[in-house]
């Protein structure tokens, strides 16, 4: 069993070899003012650069730094999970490695948590991201809120302070696809937000492409909500009702007027339309079956290749 420390800082690392040294230096400078009993956990998500080598160098210089290298690229949420699993702190803080989450703000989150809040999230009121990224983010959170019937905040990301009981509770959730802003609401506990200053990215650009964001959104919705299935049922009932209405109208016109509904083109159009609806509904059901299949297999959500310290 890991020895209990006061504060654990977990940061998933991907394509960040030019940032890591500054990240570690600023975290050490910020946390050392609070306590000497801390650990820094850097989880390298098998990126294409030399991030792991830089992490190793920092681990050699400072025994409080732990390095975890995953066997392949599992994605940011699973890298966070790997860091949480090896953490031992009474308070565990997760943050991105790009330094848009500023280590100097850790004290704010920690102070709020000590007031009795098991989960404290950082709210980025002035996001230093481009318009396109913020626009996509707002659409994602609005859609996620609607389909999961929860309240999601686009100003909140991965900069969070958890008390140990919250970390252990989230570890009990065995969902194959993980999304921590949703897991925070799922496990409950006292929840609070703290306003922070959001900084510009230290170097490079985000590795989250539009395709990755779309896939994350799809996985999250299918994992945490069955509302798409319920919407397809409602849509099917609506189409059936409209079809009955049209049939009644056609019978009435046939009996009381000289109007005759004829023509194979309209019939072919209706068949194509309803066939498309049926295929779409089967596709939604298939996606849920696929997610169920992934969970039933109970494969590990990540595999650790190497560790240091």
C-alpha cells in the first residue's frame, strides 16, 4: 500500500517535452509553499516525442516526482485514471500539462476543499483559447447537458481537487469509457467551483483534434445516457402518428372527392424515407450494444509500460 502523503498532483502528458521542465518547476514552487509532503505524478500517454525521457530526468533529480508511461496512447481521460490509481495523497489535484492550468492556482482549490468540499473544480472565466475551440466546446457541453440530463459547465475542465474518498469512489466505477466531469456528478459528494485565471498555452497546439473531440462526445453520451434511445422511440411514435393521419386524410379524400393518390415516385420516396429512419434507429441501438460489449469484456482501460520512483 502506498504511504499516505498530503497532496498528489496528477498531470497527463502528451507531446509536451518542451513544457515538462517548466511544469515541474512551477508545481514544485507552488506546492512547496503549502507543504513538503507531496508527490507529482506525470503520466506519459505514449506520445511521439521525447516526453518520457524528460520525465525520467526530472524523476532522477527529484524523488517526489513519479513517472508512469502507458503502453500505448489511451487518451487523456484514461491517463488521468492511471495517475489517480497510483496517487496516495489525502488531496489529489489533476491538471493539464500545457500550463493553461496554472500551478499557482492550486492553493485556491486546496483551500476551498479544506472547507469541507470533496470535489473542487476550477472555473475558467476568461478562457485563453481561440474562438473555434470555445465555440465547439460550448456546443459539446450544451449537447451533453441535454442528452445526459445533467448540467455541464464549459468553463470547467480537468483542473480539479479531489479528497481521497472521492478518488476511491470514482475508482469503483468500472465504465470502460471515462469522462471525469460526468464521474464527479455521478459519485456525488460536496461540490464547489473556484474562479481561476486561465493562461495561454505555453508551447505548441492542443493535440485534441475535432475528430477526437467528436469521438469523446459520442463515447460520453453513450456511456452516461440512454436518452438517444428514448428520443428514437419518441420519433418513431411521432412518425407512426403522422402516417396514420395521412392515411385517414387519403381515405377521406378518396370517399368524398375525386382526388386519387397515385404515382410510384411518392411511394418510393416514402419507402426510402422510412428505410433510412429504421437504419438510423438500428444504428443507435448498435452503438449501445457495442458499448455494452466493451464493458462486458472487462479489459483494462490502460496498461502501464514503465514506472519510475
